[in-house]
């Protein structure tokens, strides 16, 4: 009987074990079923949801570096503005997607509700501007022109404006110190594009969606240095956009500053004088067209002769680069890109091409000497030169008898160059050229650097054109069909020219060569090319790459990378020829075609050299050119449809020199008034915190212009407005 309880206990234990086993098996079965459900049945769904848990980046833009003039005066920097921004993430948490908040915000900012709502929507292929093309987790700017009162309303009524911030933020500013606009040299900024982001993602300087990118001028050339490195805060977010953690952060690094060789004071003078010269030209009557000169565009370059550094560069028409800050309006964009406004975005100093006229004769003179014609030899200068049935006249149909090449430069005698060019054309075989024709005039132009870019550190420079035999053939191949279709033997002038070109447009005719020798015909040059050439004549023959950038200074001021002058060649003349040409160009300023513009100039203290040019353009009024140099500077000015060289551009160039050297009407120098009698050699002082001391400058005083005195007026009447 004692064994019965023991048996019962054993059975109960066994039953419990069975129950536990059943429970364990049931749990395992349930767990397995759940795992099957999660991993097999709905595995793809949860995998897709897990993929939506990711890291989002919030960018703190780097402060863009400044662009400074040679003395540290800011040409482009940043200013603090009150920027009102909206958090799209916060707005989307609201029942109406934040529409009521944005409507209240529009009322405070005096904007239309639709305008504000549109600004915070995301851009896509079907969404027109305005919209936001950056990260949806980034605060979206609504305006950068908020007033202090508006910002206070938003901050004091925070409960009415959830997700809205009003904070001081650095935005780009183009300061125009002393009235120096410098628009085309500086350029402008606009938001980075998707294509640019993709292209740069594998480089050492990738773009972020919040980046502003330089589109032209120095802003583009030195964009990488100026941009700095943006700060990035990384957040882990789920598929609903909720922040579930924070990853590592990168601190923002400010961009470097670019110190330029531009002097804001000289820049202001150059801009003003170019503008005044064009306005004056429009008051002058053009007897060839029976209307006033249009003077529709112009440019001037002031360059250091011994380094190629650009001290001033002006181009008209111009624009205000601040129009691009915060996004340009459709109206402003149309004005800046339309034919009606004559394309003010163009920098005509490096993109404007025109026939050079007589300022080209320094090249023809060198070609003649290299071809065996002595500089001091005697050459006939009749009032006209005939080739076959065509007569090429001297400017103003004046003859000077037998003169040297130097004297031909002084009085700008065309027929001397006609005669030499015609002889060389004949020696080279005429219309049936020899296999190894010398082509001295074309070869020399290439050696002077024409027909290619100078290498200036500004984007979109054009190359100009040397119409040599190869160009002639290429141009013929491209246009032959059109010429043959249009041409008529006994039609209009244009039709007869087309007919002649159809037959032998690839042949270098005698007329082409003689016209070319005085800078006419199909030759095209830019002001920067001619400034580089005349600077090279001044310094003894070295062709420098023109530069605007002088140094790059890191944001903390610890690293200074100087941009040294570099050369791209030497002019193809001997020292003797250079000195003879130098003397002749001095004669242009003292007794030649530019003398009436340099009356009273202190030639013994500051030797002046000049060459005037008046280029004829078919269907347009003449282009004015004035090319000059001293020991320190080269200045070249051109005015499209402006008239003669000395007549239109001469006074302005003289006034720029007077401002540089501090000269009065009588040529007396006052160094206290001189803006830059010697080029700036040192860099501005950099403080330990990276800031740069900058002097204050006054606007250029228009009253500083000097009218001709009685003696100069009398000289002008005798000499006349030669080219």
C-alpha cells in the first residue's frame, strides 16, 4: 500500500512534463509561424519599410569667402540679413500641411499666401519656380529681406508660427566701393544644378544641394576656393520622417578670400570715364551715316605693364550683380539676356571682338622689319594706293611723301603698309601661293598672341581671329554653298560679293592682304589681347598671362597662396626694333595722331606712348580704339560705333592716366592726388583672425574731368580728329 502514493506522484510528474512539452512545442510552433510570417509571408514588405529608415543630412552652409581689391577693399563679401525660413518637416505634421501657418506668415511679410506656399514646395519636373530644390529636411528660405519688426513678430508669437524661424544669415553682397561696380569681372552666383552635383560627386570638392555656385567672372574661376566646406548634421529618421537618432557631424569651414589686382579707385574712374566717353560720342554727328554715333558698347582695360596684372576692367552696358542675390526675377533675367539691352552680362574686355584698325600697325611694322624692310628706311606715303581697278585711300586722303615706318606709325599712314603688304603678297605667289610662303604679316600676328586666348583667369574668353590662309579655306568650305546660291554676277553689291566668293572665296587676294595690314577686313581682336600686346612692348617684349587674382587667403588667415605672373611668350622683334617702335609710339603722343589729346603731358618725367585706331565695319559706324602705355601701365579703350580713336576714346584714356599719376591740366603732378603712380606690390595686411584691414575710399569725383584749354583746342583744330 505504501507504493500507491509513489506511483501517483510519478504519474503527476509525467503529466506535468507532457504539459510542459506541449507548451514548449506550442511556443516553438507559434514562434516559428511568426518567423515564417515575418520573414517569408511578409518579409519583402518589412524589408522595404526598413529601407525607409535612413540618414538625412541638414546642411549649415559655409560662409563664402570675400573678393577683395589690391588694398583689401571688399568688392564682393557677405552681409547679415534677416532670413525667414520654414521647416517643411514640421509643417507636414499639421492637419492642413501648414497652410494656415504659411498664410499667417504671408500676412506678416506682406506677401501673397500663394507665393509663400509655392516657395516651400519641393521642385520636380512638373513643378515650376518658385519651389525648393534642396533637402526637405533643410530650413527653406522664404525671404532674405525681412525687417526687424517682422522678425520680432514671428519670434514673439512663436505659438502662431510653429516651424518658422527668423534668424540673421550671411548672404552675398556686391559692395561697389567708391562706385566701382566691377560687375562682369566679379560675376554672380546661382543655385547648383542636379547635373553639377552628379558630375562633382566623385571629385575632391563635391557639391551639396544648398550650395551657390559661381556662374561667371571671379566667382566662377575661384569658386572652389571661395565656397569653403559646408557643415553637415546627420539625423537617422524612420519612414515617417521622425528623427530616431543622430549620427556624426562635420563642422563648417569658411571659404578663402581672393585678393585681386583690381584697385577699386581706378576701377571707378575707368567705369565713369568709359561711360562719359560713350555719352559724349552719342552727341557727335557721323557724316558718313548722317546721324549721331550710336556708341552702343565699350570696354577699357588698365594693366600693369611689367606683370600683366589687371588694375581695372570695365565693360558697358553693365548691370548690378546684386540682382542675382536671393534668386533673380524673371523680369531682371529677361533684361540681362535680351538684345534690347545689348547683353550686359557680356564682358566686352575679353568677349568683345572687333577689327583693331590702326592699333594693329605695331604688328604690321614688326612683320615688315622681319621681312627685310628697315624700320628707318624710306617708303612712299601717297594719299591712295591702287591695285588693279580698286583704290585704297589713306585715312582722310592725306599724303606725307616719303617717310619711315616710324613716321608712318606717328601719322598713321595706311599707304605705307599697303605698299609693303602688297609686295609681300606678290613674293608669296599672289592668288597662287608658293608651297612655303613666308606670310610674314599673318605669322607675326600669331607670334603676337592673336587668334588665341590670352589665358586670363576669367571664364569664357574668346580668341579673336587672324584671317590667314587656313582660316580663309575653312571659311570658304563652310560658306561656299550659301554664296553660290545667293550670288549674282550683275546683282546688288552683296550679291556680287557672294558671286565672287563662290568662284574663288578661298583665295587670298591682294585686297585681303593690304586691308589686313592696317587691321581691317576679317581680323578680330579683343581689348585684353591688345592691352597685353602694348604692355609687352612697354616691358621689352614679354607677353604675360593677364591675371585678376593676386592671392588666395584661407579663412583663418594662416595660409596665403600668391598667384605669380606667368609668361606665354616673347614678341618677335629685336631690342633695336623694339626701341625704334617705342620712340615712334612716343611720337604719336607728342607730335602724331594722339598729340592733341596729350597736350601738356610731362613726357620727360612720365614717357607716354600711344596708337590711335578707327576701324571700319560694314553696315555699322566706325569702332574707336585707343591703345597706350607708360613704363608702369598699359591702357586700351574701345567704343563700338563710337567714331575715331583719339576723338571718342582719347579724352577718357587721358583722364584715367591723370587720375593714376595725379596730374592736372598742365601736366603738373601732385602725388597726394595720385591714385596709383606705381603698381601695388604688397598684399593687404591680414589679421590673426583672418580679417583684412581695408581703407575707406571716396567715390570718384566727376568734376575732376579736365576740359581742353585754349592751346589744346587750337592744336586739335590743326591736327584734326585723325584715327
